[in-house]
C-alpha cells in the first residue's frame, strides 16, 4: 500500500479489489448493503476506459463468488464519456449486461453539470434495454426537479444526493439552505412517486424528515433505502439498520483515489484536521 493512501484510508477501502472485500463483508455482517466503486474518472484513452470496464466485470464476479450483498456504482467519464457517447455506452453496456446475468444492479454516479444530460441520456438507453440501471440526481442543480419528474415517469431508480462538484450560479443553488430545502422537496417526490429511491445523505435533519414523511404517508421502509459513504457516520449507519431501515454504504477502492478523497476533504474542514493530526502522529 502506498504511503499516501494511509491518509485516505478512512474513506477508501484499499487500493486493490482484494483489500476491499473484507470491508464489504464487515458491513454486510452488520446488516448493511453495499455499492462497490472502483475509483477513477476522466480517462484519456480507449484502452484505459476498456480496462476500467473490465475491472467492473471482475468486481461483479467477486460479488457473486464471495456472496456479497453489493451492487456497483460507476462514473461515465471513467468509462470513456470524454471520448464519445457511443463508445462510452458500448463500454458500460458490457457491465450492465453482465450485471443483468448476475441479477445485479448498476448505479451511474453523477459528475459535474457539463455531463448531466449526457449521463441521463445514456442511462435512459441502458434502462430501456436492460432495466437494471439507476442514476444519481444532485439537489444542488436547478434542473433536478424536472429530471426527477422524468425519471419517476420512466420508473428509473434514483439516488438523491446534495452534489459534490463546485457549480456556477447559472446552474446550481449556491447556499447550503437552498440545497437542503430542494433536497427535501425532491426526496418527497421520490418517496411518493419514485422507484425504490436511495436517500444518500449524512444530514441528520434530512434523515429525520425522511422518517417522518414516510411514516406520515404510510410509505413502508422497504420502499426506499438510506445511503452513506464508507467511513462517514458509521454510528448512524448502524443505528438506522437497528431501527429497521434499509442502509447501503458506498465503498470505493482503487489507486485513483485522490479526486474522491479531495471531495471528501472539501466537504468538511474537520477532515483536513483529521488527516493532518494523523500525519503528525506518524
Ligand atoms: C452514497 C452516496 C453516493 C454519492 N454519490 C454522489 C454522486 O454520484 N455525485 C455527487 O455529486 N455526489 C455524490 N455524493 C456526495 C454528496 O453529493 C455530498 O457531497 C456528500 O454526501 C455530503 O453531503 P451530505 O448530504 O452528507 O450533507 P452535508 O450537509 O455535507 O453533511 C451533513 C453532515 O454529514 C457529515 N459529513 C458529510 N460529509 C462528510 C465528510 N466528507 N466527512 C465527514 N463527515 C461528513 C457531517 O456530520 C455533516 O455535518 C454521494 C453521497 C453518498 C452518501
């Protein structure tokens, strides 16, 4: 293991697939489901994109062989979106079709707003052909309400998150309160009309509102799941399972961990102190 990953280790399950498997087993033993992510984004050659897709085929095999309770999450720029939509679609299709054979599910992560429409278009095509695909919607984007309406209409599974990319005022809410308010609005649309939404947040107020709203509207716990990131609010992950909610944790692994790690640091200044403190501890 490289020197640097020691600092990222709280958020990343390892650099190799084999290192991540025990982390998934431990979560599964606690009643927590997983979505497995092989880190990587914005590849610059077809070879790299194909290799990234191959790594997901291997992950799907490992999930099956090790009987892990896990689906997979991937990024389209890792699958060659910058090299062309058709190329990317064909590359991802290999994963989705193998997941279908294995009775598994593929979640397409959402990246910066420059990719939103293309990500949705590819999701729509894959969903029509295979069905076992879902996508992510970011509450910070102004367009998300319309996107949720369309995804609900099509019956596509949505993971709702706040959004991890810095976006301009022209496309995104800039204030935290506006993002939270929009999150709650979109969450209610998904709970009422969506197909098994993933409520992806560590925000206790929003989680509380989800519980309250679903009880008030007689939406059973089996109709949605909470989702959190590996290494964040582990206490809350376990307590939600004990309360009878579905809980899924996003477990990333791989050598390309820096952009992911950087986004986690940016989200919370305490994380920078955590990293520095461990650095000086030696
Ligand atoms: C399962 C999952 C999948 C995701 N997929 C995507 C995606 O495809 N595209 C995308 O743009 N974003 C994605 N995100 C990231 C998301 O957009 C947010 O950036 C991230 O979840 C932080 O927002 P929050 O909802 O937890 O709320 P915040 O208001 O940021 O945080 C609420 C509380 O959660 C805890 N917390 C949040 N972040 C951290 C952290 N980094 N370290 C320690 N504690 C923290 C703190 O206690 C904080 O007070 C995903 C998030 C999750 C949980």
